C-alpha cells in the first residue's frame, strides 16, 4: 500500500516582506523524484523554486565565486507547504542524477542567492596530526555530506596559502560522508587551503574545506631502554616492578625514548608513571603481559600526563581505579596513542563474597556513575587503534578530544559501564565493537558533560554495539542538560547581541565559548551562532559571526550547549534500549545505513532538558529496524515494552511558542516486525514539531505504520509503503477524534468515571478501576490492603501511592466531584488524597488534608491558584472521615466532610488544561511541616475513591456518606 498524504497548518504562513529571500539550509543528499527541504527567511506567500542541472565532471578553478549559471535550462518548480521560513519541493524525476543549483523566487520577483544540492558540504578535515593537521606522507580525511562517491571521480585540491603551489589528490576511499587521502611525502610544510569536488557539478562543484597545517610530526626520541637491562626478569617476580621503574626514569632523564619489554610476564606492584615522550612497547601483544596483583587499595595502573604511548602489550589486573590514564582538561593534555594493547581488568575476580563485591562496586561508583575507566584520555591528537579493552567500568572516557582517531578496537563495558566522549572537536570513531560485558552494562554517547560548552564534528562509522541491559540501555545518546538564557533580544548589531530582561544562568559553565545561540521562533528562526564571549554582567553576548537575518523583538532565542555535525554511518545495534538518540540540542546530524535489532530505533528530539534545547536539520536515511520489539527501554526505563521506532520529537513545554524540532528528513528507511515511525510535538496550539519529510519508507508487519500527534505541522508524507500493517497512519486528527468520543462518553456518564473500592486484590502491580472506563492504577511502593470502612481499604505508608496515566487528559473535567473515605494516621501537616498531578506543577484539581482541614486546590488558565479552598478543622485522627469536593469550572467550589457542606467559594476563571496523570495518596509537597520540598504522600487508610464527571448535589453527597456500611473498627490496624 502506498500513501501520499499532506499535513499542513495555516500557522506556517506568515506575511511576505520586501526583503530578498535567504536560504539557511537545504537537505541533501537527495535524488530525482525525491523531496528537498529548504529553510530560510522571507520566502513570501507564493514562492517558486528555480532548478538547474549541473554537469558532471571536475572543471574550473575552486576559487571562482559561486554564481547562477547563465544559458542553462531553468526548471520552475512549485513547492509544497511553502511558508515565509521554509518550503519543500520535489526534484523532477527526469533530471540527471548529480549536483544541482537552485534558488527561491518570490511573488515580488526577489531571488535568493544560489544554493547547491549534492555538492560537498564539508564538516571538518582531520589528519595524522589531528584536527586540521597532516604530515608529509601522512593521511588526511575530509568528512561531511556529499563529499564523495565510490562511483564518481572526485578530487581534493590543496592550494598553498601563498597561491603559488597547487596539489591535486585522488581519494583512496570515497563515500558520501568521508574521503580518505594520502599526503605526498614531498608536500612542503605550511598552511594549505583545501578544496573538495565530488565529481559532480562541473565548475560549480567545488567546496571549501578550510585551511590545514601540513608539517612534520613531532619527533620523539627512539632510544631503547630494555627493562631486562634494568633488572626486570620477565618471570613475574617482585624484581620486575623496580626494573620497570628504573627504565622509565632513565628514559625520562634522556628526554624520552622507548621502554621495551621483551617477551615475558612482568609483575607490577604500583602505578607505572610514564614520562613525556616515552613509549611503552612490547615485543608482541601476545608475548608480553604486565600484571598487577590484587589489592585492597586500588590505584591507577598506567598513568602519564601527555605525550606518551603504549603498544604491543597485554595488561592484567584485579582491583584498580583506572587502567590507562592521561591528564584531562588541561591545556597540555593530549598527544597520546594506544596501539595493539589488550586489557583484561576485573575488580571482581576470584572468590569474592557478596559483601566484598558490593564494597568494590560502591567504591568504583565514587569514580564515576560507570566506575573506573579502562582508558581515560583527553586533549589533542589522541589515537586508540587495534586494541582489545576489557574492564570493570567505563570502557572509554575522552574529555575534550581534539582530533581523535579511535578505530578497529574491541571495547567491553563493565558493571554499569558506559563510554563517554565529552566536548568533542573532531573525532573519528570507526570499525569498533562496543560490547556489554556485564548484565548491568549500558552503552554511552557523545555529550557536553564535564564542563564542555560544545561538541562537534564526530563520525561514528561501521561500529557494532550490543548487549546493553543496564541503566537506560542507550547504545548511543547525546547529552547536555541546562542552558544559560531563554527569551527575547534587546539589540542585535553585527556580532553583538544584547539580551532582554530575563534570568541568566551562566554559572553552570566556566567557559561558554563555542556554545550555541539559537533563534527558535520569530524573525530569523532557524539560525544559530556560536558564542565568542560573554560580558561580565551576562547581558551582552559576542557571537562568532553576524546574523544573516538579525533577530528582532519577535524573535525567541535560547542559549545552551552546542552539539552539531555528527555522522552515524553503517553502524549495527543489537539488544539495547535505543540505538541512536539525540537527547536535546542536535544540529545538522545525519544517521544513514544503520541497523537496529531489538534496539529501540533512531530518533532526534528537541526538548526541555532543564532548558529549551532545539533539534534542527537532522536526517535519517536508509536505516533499518530488523526486530521491532523492545523491552524496558526509553529515558529512565519509562517503557516496559513497546515498539522500536524511527522518529522526531519536539517535546513542547508550556510557555514556549516556538517549535523545538525543525526540519527533519526520514527517507528510504525500512522498518520490519513491529516498528513504526513516530512524530511527537505535544501541543496543537504551539506545535513542537515543524517541517518533516517522510518519504519512501517501508513499514511492514506492524500494528501502526505512522503515528503523528496533534503537535506536528508541516509534515510531508510521500511514497511510503505499508505491508501487513493494521493501521497505516494514526495522525493527530484521528487521535483527537478518538479522544473526543471518549470524552463525550465520560461527560454523559452519571455514575463514577473512576472508582476504586480496594476490595479486589491487585493483579501484580496493578489495581483495576471498577468504573468500567479502565483508568487502572499502577502501585508505586508498598501498598497493603486491610480491613476498611466497607470491605477492604488501602494502607499508604507515606511512600506508596497509586499512579493512573491520563495521556489524553480525559480527566480534565469542566465539572467534577471527588470523594473518598480516609483514616489519617496524623492530622498535623499537609497530606495528599487524590490529585491530577505527579509533580509540583499547575493542575486542575488536588484534594488534600492540612492540619485537620479539607483542602481543594486548582490552578486557572493563567496559572493562578484561584480555585484554592480550605475548610475549618473538621477531621478526626485515626477515625474514618468521608471527604468530598465538587468543582464547576468558572462558577463554584464546594467542600464536604461526613456529608456536610463545610466550605464553598465562587470562581470566575477557566481551569487550567495542563495534561497530568491522576494519583491517589500522592502529593508533590507537604508532610508534617507542610514544606515545599517535603513529601505530602498520605499516611493512613483510604477507601471508596470515586470521581464523577458531574457536580453531585449536596443531597447526593450526603447520601454517599450515609449509604456506606461501617465495617471498620475505630482503632488503627
């Protein structure tokens, strides 16, 4: 079944301006008969796209300015879903595959500058000397989008900055995402401009990759210091340690060198401290073993500051803190290599008793949430290649890596172990295996933790991730909560940005250079810049370059950590909670050719992560979900079991009018056996997701093909195929219609719509709702069923409560009656009985008790708690009390105790409509001291809980009290 469907909203269209259109970003790679997505500004109300085919082949000079080709056939294309800030257009199916040039033309005959599709977009260049550096005879990588292709004859041209020397290089390996080149040995040292041509586009196909520095690698002394010559035996004797240390000191005194280990086993009983420019080298990995005996006082096994290396060695250890560690976070950190190193380090070896295992585990967690590090490095020019690394905690920790090459390794995560790339700036991570070696192992990711303000330029290619069952089971996630500012701009002039009045939170980072300023909505939306400096008062921000379209008073900006330009190519994921997850800020990432088996799937998400964080310009191409079922996955293990998915989330939060996920592409993906595509934007009023292409995807053997909620606009569906799918599309309108039918049924009901008598035992961790509307409860904590006012009642211990999901917000009722029998253990303080919330947020009702009084609380649509009402002290401790509240939106609130009206008030504001779960026995604040940070969870018995979707009359409330048989005694059980 093929579907061609359009979702669009009038809110996408804004008034035209007299300014010429500007393009910020266009999606590629893209093929004939596929849809391109373009973001920018001032597109007007009825723009068109002009497209020119460019010739194949390498022509012209790279330094020629980009211009609109004259004399070539121009195709005029009517876009779909055009707005002032974005449009989509279908590339004609009869154009020649290759590179094309396009521009946007408005009704006013204003045209944008030309932009290209399928020409190289270079993210970064990296070589054997690190980021933007290579040596004569060394290697060079060019990484980005459309930088090459195996079936075209692309080239890289180096032009010396003096313009007198030009060198043309042919890639040895080429793909859409990466070029591999060898630098000729005779290339002179100096700064060279790098230009890239992928073989398509003729004279218009050149793209700049910036400058690189070519020069010789730093020469380290190569004098050999054989540890046998210094007393080491290689027989595993105590003499080995002293001999190794003597050799290390001799190498240090000599200014560096190679500390050499002939075949044998070497006993080490302390930290091996490696001086600068010293290499530990074994005769062969399989022939040389360094081992550390078990100890109750663990320490780092091999440690250096910077400029050191290990190769051809096997390391064995029991108790330790870190295995191999350099300095991290220092200006001099870096210049470390590990080649052909094997590690077998388990702090749980031998006949440990359970309490000993527990003590070692707790000690390891003092080092990090994943224990000690097998490899712990930081800084510039890092290399880990052809290693086999098995440890008890985190397998790899890189802090602020700059130009790191991590390839062909086998990494094992230990107990709660994960890998961490914090604050990256140029990392190639390819052909590795990351394996969970413990039942509690998890995955890892790329992040801005440990004080990083930004992370960028990361290639994950052809890696395998498997067996991740601990923690949140994230095989690859991005991470970096918080931010510095959200709000409007007072002034934008060149590189200077003056923030409007509003809170700032610069203190969470020492250095904000490289962090992002993002225009989420209003004038200039879709642009981002990096921070160069922040004034001492925190109100003026200097950015790296001026805005193309400056923000104005309508613009909404957010300042948070930057994460951009990640590529995830041809990786395999198996048995994880999520394969690839962009959790918050994610700009211009591509995931292509990846597979997931029982691994959750792939998605990007803009969200509130303790601050507003956007996800823009993310593409998912040619990925495959082989087995869609997944178990205990998602953030905080929120999903017990469910389908894997491909998705875009804009998890909108009240107070923000702008989309959080913008311009996403999902194309040519294949989802098998229970998987689906899911778009989540939350709010119909302020959609969290805007502008998505769903094209040429195949979904088969699933319950649902596409799930698109009401908070998504500008979703373009085209040529998707559904095979053996029960429900191909579940969109926001369908979901709204279903919800309205359910709501109508609830509002017409005269009996309770939620009812818990507690007379039937729970089924596992669940209690069934007896109203017939299936608002079943999950038991949180330990709940006892004991003799009640009638039959059985629930005993709450101050920790336990019942959680009832209400994702559709059906129980936000314009008229409501809430009633329950309660027997409180104590009256002093504030204690929750029934509420439509599970956190300290605005909500449409809370029924609680406070200091012997009955309390009703509810916020109105403005966020003011104008419905709050408290009775006089009417409750009795250790005695059954019947309490009830009725609320009619915009009119009246009444409170009852034991069938008697005890308080009432008039109200005139509409209730808030915030979607919240229902809870019984929970309250977000309170306790004996009624503290804002205290738990107000109920202590005592609750019975006969009921909610009606109408206002019961005083006589009906009196009847509830009078009709309940009293089977409970007056003393507490």
